[in-house]
C-alpha cells in the first residue's frame, strides 16, 4: 500500500488496539498515527538522501518486528518531548507501526525483513524523487479497497465505543 493506505490501516489498527473512550481522539493523535503507520517507509527517504535511489534500502530493517518494537517504544515516550505529541501506549504505537509491515507482506509481492537482523530481504530496483512523488500523488487509487475496509473498521469501532459510552 501507499501512504494513504498505510494511514487508513494504522487508524483501524489504533481503534482495534486502543480501549480508551472515543471522545478523546484528537487531531494531533490522528496526525501522529499517520506518521507511525508510515514510519517503516523511512527507508525510502534514507535511500533517496544517501544513494539517490529510493529502493536502495527498501524493505530492510525498517520492515521488521524489531523496528516496530523499537519505534513503538520511542513513540510511546515521545510525549515527554512536547505537549503536542499524544501520550499513547507502547502496545498501541508498536501495533500501528507493525500494521505497515504486515500490509506490505500481505498486499505486495516484495519480501519484508520480518526477522532482521537474523535475515534481511532487500527490494531491488531504482526509484528517484520523481518516481516516489508521482507514485504517492497519483497511484493511491490502487489502495481503494484497503482504504475503504480500514476506514469502515475505524468508524465501526468508533461508533461502537461511542454507543457503549452512552449506554453506561
């Protein structure tokens, strides 16, 4: 999936893994979740900046269980740096990051490095800035099924939480 597909999956994962009241959801939480859901694709940015090739480090360590755990730990403590960063649990942050890895595993043909550093799977090829920007801006339609299903799950969970809070 592309960034919008990963964002939708991340929001759905948040709703499934978070048991707090639906009324506490804020725009800063929404934005933070979008960043977490797309965090494993930092490998594309590193590839572009260091090698001029977005595929240079593609699907390596950032697409692993260890990365999801480490990123989840850091993200769950990031609220200490700024009052604008929401306070989310380690479990919530880790599962949102890992949703990206799982989506890439199930919805694409390229391998992911689940068990890095024990094994690594690099995704070959070449992609420059234009390829990446063009893909993000114009190829999002391919994720319509993922987006629709994720948003339906997200809204359904939010509705159920809201309904339960009103019946108490």
